[in-house]
């Protein structure tokens, strides 16, 4: 719970940070290309929110790394030859791209040319993708440790190409990009809808709304083929996770497609089942005879079924909700100049309340991956209990409570500052040497 909470906090703001960095690049590019100062107004507002999210990402990353070394103190002894270089590349990417260009992006707009400032914005966005690439590589390797072998208790790399160029890497990067796009788009849509409830929107706010809506519509469509490709990787590489997601307990006849249920691990049955009969075979791995693999084939080493099953169902529900919301808003505003002011107060309230749907969906996806990998930390090689640190239960509980309180305070502060900026706006940027 402690690690999942810290991981969720990191992913929540990381999705905002990554998505907003590319939205900001779009705003800057449109401002320079068309000369419309309204695009620059949109940039100046959302760069403040991006900066807040980025600070929380950096702080959350430190907590996750600290817990990896504390909660599972033996893990790095096993996988240090792989995780060490990959984490090092991620840190170097952060320093090279963000440290070199982030200051120019946030504080140098008055001191450099517009083209150089746009270049700095682009490099910050690219730098985030490069840093996250190495983390995705590490996650993919943990779920399918190829290119290395376990020798005397430690993994030794014999093929770095196999470690990095994982078969599921493209799918994972696609899901990451789509999740970040949805997180940023729904945040912009929600904040702009909240502003439209109180007053008439300015042109820059309407342009930000239109851009976010287009991104949300496109990403809501792309998320489904990306999810299908990623799940196909689960079926091939993690049959226990696939069986848990499908809720398929016993090997037997054609499996049902379980849409919703409550998995009961004590009785190994699904309660309150809503299903399509004999339509779930595509969700499961199969043995050499073509028989779908059920959870009884992984007795003792299967993931927590109820948590895995329900988490991925929540991911699916959120994906459908975001798709319906994005397309419904598009159909309402496309003939009215993409002005959210034409929406009813009820629609604006719903859109404002859904500003975190994309980020929550990203968190649930990461939690679902972590739960589905259990009880392993490295699939079929290293279990969580093997590398647990020597800590007392009371210490872990107290630390978990402390992290929870801290994260609640930080999330509250972020949204307080976000709503304050949305209500009162930001101070315009003036170039040095020019009169106001």
C-alpha cells in the first residue's frame, strides 16, 4: 500500500506534466506561426500549472526511489546490473534536457528570442519522453526479464539490445503517450469549463479548450487499439495476469467474457456475474493443446485476483466515460466555433468535475500492472517476499500514514493554486527594456 500510494502520486502528476509539456509546445508553435497573441496567453497560463506538476513529479520520484531501496532492500542486489544503468540513463536525461532548457522555458522568455524559447519548450517535452523511456524499459524488463540470466543470485546482462528493445515497448510507450494526452486534455477542458461557469471566456481560453478537445477526441479513440495490443502482450507473457483480469478460475469449458463481478478468492468463484457466455477465450493464454489457462494452473503464485480484476475494470469504465464525454462535447460545440460557453451549466459542471479522469486512469493502469505482476517483482524469478527489507510492521504502518498525509496536503495545495490561477489569471510577461 505504501509503495502503490507513492507510485500513484508520481504517476498522477507525471501524466499532467508530460501531457502539458506537449500542449505548451503546441501553444507556442501556433503563437509563432500565426502571430495570434491569444495562443501566447494560453501558454502563459498553463506553463504555471506545468511547473507546479513538474515540481511534484521530481519530489514524488525521490520518494519512489527511496522506497525501492527501503521496502525491498534486496531487490537492487538482484537486478542492479540492469536497473542501475537504466535508472542512471533516466537521471542523466533529466539533467541534460530539463536542467539545460527548463530554466529558459520557465524564466527566460523575456531574455531570449521567441524561436529560441520555443526550442527550449520542445527540448523539455522531448527530455521528459527520453527520461520516461528508460523507466518504461525497466518496467517491461521486470515483466519479461529477457537479455539477462540469473547467476549466483544476480542478473547478468548478456544482450542489452534484448533488454532495451522489448517486444512490448512500442505498445507501452503508446499507452503512456495516450494516457498523458488524456490527462492534460481533460485537465484543460475541466478548468476551462469551470471558468465558463463564472464568466465569459477570453480568446486564449477558448483556443486552449478547442486544442484540448481535439486531443481528447483523438486520444480517446487511440486508447482502445493500444489497450488491445498491450493486453495481447499480457496474454503472451503473463498468463496469470490475463487469467486474473478475465476472472477465469477453473480449467474447463469455453470461458465466459466476464464484464463485471466480485471475485471471491476464498471460494474461487465470481459473485454477481454480468457476462457474455463462452466469449472470453481471446482474453486468455492457451497451453500446447489450445486449452485456455485458468487460475488453477497458477495456484500459490497468482496475483491478487479481486484487486487485479476490479482495477482493470475501473480502467475500462474510465476509458469509456472519457470517450463518451469527449465526443459528446465535440458534437455540441463543433458548429459553434468550439466555444464551451454554448454548453449547458450541467454539462460544464460535469466537464469540470472530470478534470482528473485522465490522470486517475493513468494511475489505475500502473496499479493494475503492479498488482498483476504480484507476487513477483521480476516475473518468474524474484518474488516480493524474497527481497523484503527487515522492517517492523508498526514502522511501515506509521510511514504509510505519514506519506498519505503528506500526499493529501500536496494534492490539495496543487488544486488550490490551480483554482486560484483559473480565477484570477496570471501576470503578463514583459520583455526587458520595454515600457509597460
